[in-house]
């Protein structure tokens, strides 16, 4: 993550720009979910009334998060976007007439107020006209609100009313499909493949079109239903989506994704599973484990490395984009070694490649192993600590080792060696 105020502000602006581009508005909740500051399951528990304050579930320093949210607001105000209040209430599926309980984000009043503000372009606001208050329009909006609020009885009640007063409404058939899908939540899955096809190709696109980003409130329970049906289904590369790791990823259940992947004995031989594992560990803030899966993807399946461009780890994505601009160029399999050049501190959290299991050692390039040792020497020299092998008592022996390692790196990968020399010159 960015370390100084200026770079932090640029980072926040970039993320806000992405949200505006994709969603047409800025909502703090979406920023926190996108940044991995908040897991959807924690947000869901809050909406179910199981926790009092959502900020207690956030990843990272609260002061830093508040600073990010304030900078996002400052940026949007400079753009001239219009502020609107946004409130969250406990999801209520049982009592149609009950007034839902209003939820609070934080005991910190400033942070709480910041979370409950959204920004839109002034011209994006709905314009009042003669049709706005038409009964059919009110019912259509009510059905969509009930679906995103997980109030299925209310969605059905308003849908039946819409059938009565406007049987020719253009949205009627689409809304009926969504209501029926939601009502099917507790029925058994009889054909997982067929139901997944319907969910992926029909229900999910329809929910995205009608409900926008809030469609996930409807879709995630449906993905969980399929997950339950696929608990014991082994992974098959011919049908990669028909696996728990896929349905759990659609449900934003990253712990289940990781567990489902690791339950496959040969998961590291499948690029799809490696990618899902790396993505899940990124969202779970398990940096070392995530990087190891990304690295294995680079080494074993370099043609799949383009997935780094759309990964949820924004810093890693930026490093990848910088890697693609290198001169001289390096192959995709060289990305892990180049990352060690830029981030020598990673040797503190990544395992020594010399100690990896046999299969992992075979996949790991010699140039990466050599560079790992060189970066360890550089860190030890910088901090003044020994390496545990006795060389700290004999600097001359240590220098000889470094010279030998540099010669080996030059022989193994001349292009990487040139970048290594460039980093030495920059840091010296």
C-alpha cells in the first residue's frame, strides 16, 4: 500500500475513479469491499443484526481507513459530485409490516457519518415526471428493493399486485424470474450443472441489469445453495466451474475457496485452482501464501499470468504492469524474481526455495533461488544481522559468496542480471 500522503491520495483517487467508471456512483461500502478491507460475510452478519458496528470487522488500521474515506470524499467534492445520505437497515424476511432497525457503522460519529454518504453526478439523479408516481412504477421499485433487502414475502406480495394492475408491464417477466429464483433458495438442488447454467446465464445477468451492485444480496445465497450441493464434488478440469472453489468465489466466501482448493491433492498442477487459491489468500490478507501461489502460476503456467492484471491485490497488479514495461524484457516466469528485486523484504516472509518440497523446487527457476540468496545477503548487510551460517563472522567469506552468486545469476539469466545490476546502482 502507499506509504506517504501524496501516494495515498493518488491511490484513493484511482480506486474512486474505478468505482465511478464501473458503478456510476461512489459508496464507501463498495470502496471497503473492493479494497479487501471488509469481507462480505462480515457485512452480511451486520445486515442480519448479528453485530452492532461494522467497523469492528475491518482489516487494517482504523485511522488509516478513515483517512482514505475522507480523501475519497474530498476528491469527489472537488469533482462536483453530489452528496446523498445512504442508510442501512437490518434485513427482515419474516415480518412484512415491521419497521427494520437502522444500523450503525461505527461509534466514531465522524467515521459513521462518512460511511453513510454516497456521491453521484447531479445529472444522474432521477427526475420527477408524470410517470414517477404511477402505481406500476412504485411496485416495480418496491419489488427490486424487497429483493435486495432479502424480504421475499414482500417481493412476492408486490409482484402479485403488479400482475393485477399491469399485466403488460415490460419488467414483469424479468422480476418474476428473480422472485422465483429467490423463493427456490431452500429447495434441494437436483441437477447442479443445469442449475448453475441457469444461475450464470440467466439469473445473474438479470440481477446485475435490474438490481446493479445490490444484486449480490440476492445472488450470494443462491451461490451458497450450489456450494452446499458441490461439497463432495472433485475438481475436473473439463468442468472447472462445477466445483466448490468456484461457487464459493462467486459467494465471496474466500475461506471456503481456499479450503476447497487445498482439499484437492493435485491442486497445484491446475492453473485454475492456483489462481483461485492465490485470489482467495489475497482477500484473506495472507500475503506469503498468496504470493507462493502466484509464483507457482508464473513458473508452471506462464501463459496464465495475465490474470495478475485483474487480480484483487492492487499493489501486485501495479508491479505486474511495471514488469511488462521492462527493458530488456523478461519472460512471465521471471516475474517472481523481478518482484524480489523491487521488494527485497519479501525474503522475510517467503520460504527459502532451497527448503521447498521436491516438486516445488523443480518448478522454481534457478535464477529465482540465486536471487533470493542475493537479496538475503543484501538485507543482512543492511541490517547488520548475521545469516545464521557463520558468514557474519567472516566478511571476506560473505563477499566471496556474493560474487559467486552474481556470477551464477549472470550465467543463468543475463537479462535478469542486468536488472539486478540496475537495482544495485539505484540503491547504492
